[in-house]
C-alpha cells in the first residue's frame, strides 16, 4: 500500500546573483550558487514496486511498460508491467564487483523499438585483477527479454587505475544520437587534468564506440580524442535539460563540495586544482589552488556539506504540476531525495528534501513515462519506489 512521507525542515541559504553570466560561460566558481532558498513544504506518496534488489544502481523504462534494473554485483533484472521481477538476464558481462565497482548504468538505444539494443556501463578489471576501470558495452535484448545477445564492449577507460573507487559510469544519449559517458578519476586526483588519460572526464562517442567528428580534443597531440570535458572527480549523475537541451552533470566532492555543472565542450571543471571541499583527513586537497581555477568552468551549484549525490532526473511532465520544472537528485550519505526547483529551466531557486523518513540511501532517480518519479534505494535489500505528490484522498494519485 502507498504510504506518506513528510518533508523535514528546509535548510536556509542564499541564492547567488548573476547566474546568467555563468550560463553564458564565464562566471568564476567563487560566484556559484549554493544553498538555495526554502520553498513550501509538502508530503510525498510512496509506492513500493519491488524489493529484494541487491544494491540496485540504475533503471531504464521499456516500451512495453516494464523496466530494466541493474544490481551492482553484476545482475540485470526485468520488472514487467505486472510487477513481476525476473531472474537475472543471461548475456551480461563479467563485472569487477569490488569496492564501489560492479554493474552500473543501463540505458536503451534511441532506436530501441527497432534495434532492441541495451547499453551497460560497469567496472572491468585488468588482466591481473589488480586495477580496474569503467567500460561500456551493448547487446540486443532478446524477444522474450530473458537475455542480452551478442554483447560487445564498445569503450574502455584507459589506463585502468582504480583500486575500487570513483568509476562515475552514467550514460546519456544526446539529441544527435551520440553517447556521453561520465568517468571518475579512480581516486587518483591528478589524472583528472591529464588529457592523455580517461580518468576524471566526460567522453562523447558514437553508438558503436568510435569517436565522432567535432570532439574538442580530436587531433590534438597527447590528448584522447574521446574527451568532451575534463577536471571531474566522481560524476554519478547526468541528464539532458529538456528546456535548454544542455547536458547537466553532478559529482561527488571530497569532504564538502558536491556540485552541479552545466557541461560544455572542452571545458576544464577544475578538479583537483579547484574545489570547495577538503580532504577526509580535514586538511586541504594537496593540489588545490582554491575554489576558483582561472580559465576553468565553475559549478552552477554546490553544497558545503556533501549529501553524496547519485542519480539525476529533470521533471517536465504535466502529471504533477507542483513538480514541474524540478531537478531530482539522489543523496546517499544524507539518505534523501533532493528536489531543486528551477526557474526558466536554468536557475536553481529552491531546495527540498524528500524521503528523509525512509532512512534509505537513494542511488538513482528517473522520471517515468507515466509522469511518476522512480527511485532506487541502495541496500542489500534495495527497493524500487514510485513517488507522487501527496494530495487529498480520493483524487486518484
């Protein structure tokens, strides 16, 4: 049965001025927006659709009303339209399920109705099993949806440097059909600035993994042609803004400094040379020169205390007008769903916490075809939940 969750008190803050300058591409990080103003409180209706998922990481909606859900240990499951959870699908690649690694994101091909291609991102070990990195592959979902056929790796993060941390792994298809993939810096900070390495980057590739024309570093000596942006830490949220068409991303800071970014080709987002956070030891990041990097791209929005953010979804459905113009972000450490209210599709003007009463780490969030908001809780007994604003009884929500 659905249940209601109350929202906790809003956290007050201040909205920075001159956001238009940032969106034009020139605002320094020191003027980025943080701790948006409170808005009216509300309650949310929660319906549990599935339980018993082992650390689910991502979901994708199928045209038949079902969903695909990844579990980090290496399983891909299907939840059909009737709510039945399948056995693990065959044909999924072997994953490196250690530390933060495992099976990560799942997205459907833009032409899925025709080609039935499913894309997976995951942690992949090197030949010795000592180091790992993020990989992306695709396979065809069988007609009975029981397996992925002809799974092929199309992209590998090189070199493999992770010992179990900071894989990134989110995937988004652009409106032109090209694929963006977010890549963590594998907890090896300086690599985020190295253009000959794929750590701490967002890359842009074709659906078959080849490099498209127009990437900003293509043809540059000593740089990987796949790179779209660099200077990222551990980006675990990424989505296309439906109102502006821009790619938005968020990433974990260290101790403080989680941030939301608007992604623009060729830009340096600063890590580890610029950050609002400090080391977990309480000391400064050794490489940091401050919170602003001259010539770099500062965040649109950041948190002084890290919620540990994961998953991102814009809400543009007319189903629930009170959520129209929102950006939803999962929070792991804070165990909440963050709702950022946008003005004109670009300025963050309010911040709300939902689901705090659940005491659950929120790993992923998606807008469903029905206008509902769907979240995955990160636990050994993880759940898939559907959310709606709580209204008066008998209104059909």
